[in-house]
């Protein structure tokens, strides 16, 4: 069933072996043979831990998930989690299937959003699944959300249809009486290629909420992990870069010569991620473009593979964009950007790699490259477009990359379980030694050292997580806002659009409020007080609600009470998200804000006299999801009351005990 499944099964056996009843150990503590048995168990767990750590070092790290524009598939349900929902992919023809991968959805910094706790994957030659073969079974009890993709080898099963059935749905984050089934991506590999790419999808009851949710997103080749790569020692190789233009509408193209006419199965574009722009995944990827084949280098009679036309292409971020199943012949492959990507105040077209597959092999590797214009530096060269590299490492086969990430996730889960078992076994061995040898002082010293080591690991992990969270906050809160300001400034300059100038002003206010909030939290020394949190919220309200009538109410009984940085961060981001919705959507002229700390609870309420919305409708957007996520992180209660024409009331209540 695959390498990931093998590791997980072994970890379960480790867990069963390590659950030695404490009563048995207490009774056996008085005799030497039992002390030897306990020491033997510790030794066995240490060896197993070392083997897992060695395997972990040999596997590629799982990339930190990044928010995509096209997240995946969303299936909502107004009933209990016991309801069964399914999604089916038609591969177009009968295939010899080698493996299958499922990638959970990533929404609002939450990995595994809507991923079912129980599910199965089946294959069939018949569309109605009257006869089917089981590929993966995860039923019987609730399984934890995997830390990476789920991967299973299928051994060359012949099939045309794949079906993923959620036999138990995930509980809806906003309403425990409701359930949902979400999935980021389904991949099916045959001969090393993903044959599920852009295939027909059937998903009864699915939501279509572009650009975030759509059935087609589950087979678009895009995941929160990006393109599988293996980092190497070579640095500063970014890919190919066009000439730099002052106008987005100017045309730029690049083409490769395959040496002879070939039957082409797939063209794959890998976006660039330069070492000096790591936060800008998809650097230079064209806003509009077309892909063409030709038998002559002048492209006098081209065959069009893809043309975005007058519609902007959804930016892929760190994901490759593939055009499979063409079965067309050509010697030359050309990518023409008809609308360029904005860099600063100028426009460019860039790619990390261009791959052309024929017979399962990348025939573009090392081919001659010609471009209309190009920028030549040590990092950007024509030959870098066909060198088998992405911007941050060597490209690896997608099937192997998914298998390695899945195995890495399983190994890490097994390590956690083995380390817990080892901690218990070492504690029991220490107790036996203390009782047998009477060296309590030595045992205390060992435990103290272990505690200090553990605390240092926890602190390092917390510091790393904090740095990553601050980086995500700056990227999500500030980066996207500044990008929007740049685009709207260009529109206002071109067309003299007064509305755009107003929008630019509001976006600048948003960015200022976000930066003030992040700096307030980071600069705070130690645990911050609830009184400091109140003042930070007042300052944010004064920035975001400028030009509107607003009233601040509330009492603080425990203003000097201190809480952790994550607590303040989640309350602050909840409050800012609510005000953002008021400013962007409510058309309100008056806003009432209530911040209270009383009876052992923090209560935050935002009321407006705006247009409101129908709160009975299940919205698939991320605004309400973000606020619910913050409330859940705080262990609090989130309520929203609204109706068309009667304003909106948002409440957050968090117990402080």
C-alpha cells in the first residue's frame, strides 16, 4: 500500500509494544531481571528512534504550506458528520495506475481544512462503480490530519475512474451541527506522469466560489506545497528572464528547439522564485499568455495548445502549470506572454524551467533556447530554462516527490510516538534504578537535565514558530496590501480614476494598521496585559474607521491581567478582520465597539448599521472562516447576527480561566 503506509503501520506496532502497564512495572521494580527488561525496552526504543531519525535526514523536508488562489474542492453539508460524500475523477481512458496521492486543503493558515477523518479511495473501469478495487482504506476510527500528502502505491491497477469517498465528514468550523469535505488535490500517476491532471471531475453538491473553490481545482496540479524539488549546493540560478518593458501589454516570447518533430504529451511551465525574491513565488509568470507548437522556427503555421485570450490567468504561485493530453506533433515550442507581470514600476516575463514531455521523458532538457528579448545575468540565462532546475533546487519527478513527502510525514508522526514511548520507558527505568540502587540524587539530576533539554527544545521550537508566524503575517497582511496599492496606483495614473485613489488610501490605512499591530505585539516585553490589548484595539479602530462615526464602550476589571503573545495575536487579528469587513462590505456610517473583561471572560462586540447580509447562507469565502479559526484557537465562542438591511453584529467571548 506504499512506503507511507508501511512506516505508519510500523509506528502503530511500536506504540502497542511500548504501552507497558504501569502496575506491572511497579510490581516488577524490586527484582533485577525486570530492571534489565526495562533497560532493554529503552535500548530498543533508542535504536528505533535512531533509525527513524536517520531515515528522516535522508528524506526531503516538507515545504511550509503557502496559501493558493485556487485552493481546491469544497463540499458542504447541513447534516451530521456521518453523511457520506464523494468526488470522482474520469481519467479519460483506461490506465495502468501506479500510485495515488491526496493533498489536503490549506485555508487561512489552517492545514487540512475540511479533510475527512474517515475515507476510502477506490478505482473502477465502470463509471457507476458497480465493480471497484480498494486502493486506500482509512475507516473504522477517526484518523488525524496527515502532516503531508497521503500517498499509496497501487501496483499497476487498470482503471479509468477514481473515487474518493468521505465516510465521515469533518465538523464545520463555524457550526458543530454541520459538516464538510474539502480536498486540495487528487493526483494519479501512470508511467511517472500525473494522468488526473485537468480531467473531468464529478462532485455532487460541490461549491463553485472562484477563485478559491471549484471542482476543477482538485485536478489543476496546484498544491500548497508547490513544485517538488531537492535543494542542492548550487545557488543563484533563477531561470530565464525576458527584456524589461515599461508597458504590460508589450509582447515577449521564448521558444525551445527539440531537434526534430516529436509527438508531445505535455508542456509544463515551472514558475521562478529568485533567491533575492523568495517571498514572491511565481516571479515573472505572465498574466496572459499562449502556448504554441510549430514545425518551423518562425511559427508561420503554429498549433495553439493554450491561449488565455482576454482573461487573466490565475497566478500559480509556486506551482507548475501543465498542459497535458495534447497528442500533437512539433519541433518548436513557444511561450508568448501577451500581458507581462509587474515587477516594480516595470513589467517582465520569467520562468524557472520549461519542460516538454514525449514518451514520459523531458525532451526539452538541454535544448537550444531563443527569445525575442532577454536579460542576461549570472542568475538569468537562456540555458537555465532547460537545465532541469527550479529556482531553489533540482526538479524531481512529481510522483517520487509526493511519495517522499508522504513518507517524511509518516516518519515524523512515528518519531513523535516513539519519543513519547521512550520518555515513558526512561521514566520507568529511572524509577527502577532509584528504588534498586537508592541513588535518588542521581536520578533527580538526570531528570533535571532531561527537563532542561526538553525545555530548550520547546523554546527553540516556539521561537521558530513565532518567526515563521511573523513572516507569514508580514507577507499576508502587508505584502498583499502593498501589491494591491501598486496595481491601483497604475490604474489611477492611467485613467485618472478617483475611486481608485480612494481605494489606495484605504489600503494604505489597512497596511498601517497591520504594521502597527504586528510591531506592538513583537516589541512587547514578556506577557502583555489586557489593558495594553484594549489600547492597541482602540488605535486600530481609530485608523480603520476614520471618516465614520464610531463609539467605544466597555469596562476592564482585570486590566493588569497578563496573557500570552498568541492570545493577544488571535484577539487582535479577529478584531481587525471584523473591522475590515465593516469597511469593505457594510457601507455603514456608524460603528459601535464594546470591549469588556468581566466575570472571568473577555467579550468583544462589533455592531454596525450597514447593509448586512443573509447569515443563513453558507459562504465559502475565508473572512468568516478566519474569524472562526481565531475563536477556535482561543477556545472561545464566535457569533454573528445579520440580515439584509439591518446591519451586522459580531461577538467573541473567551473564558480567561
